[in-house]
C-alpha cells in the first residue's frame, strides 16, 4: 500500500541548542623551573600526583618537585598541578608567556627560586596578562623584615600591583604551599569561598619574627607564616602587593569569566537577541545566573550598598539579594548605538560577603 508522508500536516523540527562553553575552574596552579625533564617543545605538563612527576623523570630534590610537594600537601588538596619548563636561554617572563600559549587553563603561577629582579618583571607581566593570572612568589631578602627602602615589597606596593602575592619566608619556595591551598579550596561548592588568613601551610616552618618585623612586612603588604599563641601556625594576611585581598581577586575574576561566557552563550545559542527590553532581559538573566553562583559559594551576600549612585540605586540602599542589575532604557538609546546593534549599558552591582580577620571583645563584669 502506498502512503504519503506526514510532514505536510505535522512537521517536527528539532533545534538542538549549542553546548555551553566550558567554564574555567580557577583551580590549576603552574610551577615553573629549569630542570631538563619536560622538553621546551612540550613546555608544560599536567600532573595529578608527585608519583606521576617521579615517573616522568623528576628527582625528589628538583625544585619543581619540592614546590609541588608543598602544593599537594595542603588541605583541601588540589587535584592537579601544571609543571612548566624554563629553557636555559629564557627569562622567567618568557617561560610564563610560553606556558600560557601552551596551556590556557592555569590561573596561578610560581617560578622556583625567582630573584627580586625576576619577581619584579613577573609582577609587571601578570598585571596585564590575559586570561587573568595571579603570581605567587617567595622572598627571603634580609631587607624585607627591616622595612628597608627599595625592598621587593615596597617596590611592588609602590607600583600598585594587584595580581602578585609575596610571602616572606626563609623556607624555600614556601609560597607554593599557600598557592596549593588557594587552588585546592576553590571547589565552587556551596559556601566554599575562603580567606587565606589563618590557614595552615603544611610543610612550611613558621618564621620567628618580632612584632616590629611583622609590622614592617605586613605594612608593605607582604604575607608571612607565623605561630601565634603557641598553638596556631597560620598564614597572614592574604593580600596582594597593593593590599587587595587575594580571595576578592580570585572570585571577581571567576565572576567576570562566568558573566562573559553566560552572556556569550545567550548570543551564540539564540537565533538572535532582540534589541528590546525583553532582549536585554535575556542578557540580565545570564548575569543573574553568574551572580547566584557567586552567592552560593559565599562570595556575594545581602547588605547595604555603600558605593556611588547608579541609575535607580542610591548610596545606603539595601541589596536583599546581594546584587542588583540595572540598565538604561532601550527607548533612551542613541540612534547610532541602536543602528550599530549595541545593547544599552548594563550595571551589575554586587555586595561582597567579606570575611572577619580580627575581633575586639569587651567583657563587662558585675559583682
């Protein structure tokens, strides 16, 4: 029996939306050294354990291995590390640049045994590097705890570098330990946001510093690992060279990345985003998704807006959701912008949850 197709009456068209782009987890650290195990051609290799590094050919005395040992010793333990190769004719900046070309996923980096001059050059590089990058570095320079003019901390502080964290320690590449904690603890799970202060650096010996030395180092936005109250071995203060807290840099980088990719997925995954209030609403929804993720990890929280007035948001207003997204009206858009198919400016105003680093308690006693 002959039959006719149903398509003339019922035509089913399946539109499978494109896959969303993968998100950067911001939990992979890069350790660079000049040990000739990884070839300059391979440039960088990822390892999940110290055993894998030994299998690759690293010795337990190699600087990269020792730094990775500190990195993997932290709790929570990071799941992987990237080991990069600095060729004998390269500067550390050239090696980091080559490792970025070879692998686009790592977020933090440390160069084994970097000198003062090399740290200065690396700090300048990471400040403008793309994608967003942070540098961890260790200094044992004698002029740091004395607060001497021209030391590495004062130099980087004066430059206002926001993407370099310097740790004063006489214990090798000690900053690899706090980098390991930073990457291992960044799980993206509920309430996983953290501050670096108070954290234990497994494998690092606390520095025996005087109160004056601590004040000199921390006054120049340096970080230290010390013992307080006999029992507590702790890292402090968790700041970058300009004084910004590391956790703010990390989570703002992640939020910016999530917003960018969320909005791009909307533009890429739809036949078009109309230049209407509804279209702008689609973009705002994508931003909301990123904000909610930041809120779920504990980085964003409800609070009072103390920033400047922005459109309908005024200084002193409460943000019950921890954020508010504002945009100019489509009707108020300049004809040239509309003809260029631009969205009106969108303002994502967020309130950070912050973290408590010190407490004052008054005990009032009555007999």
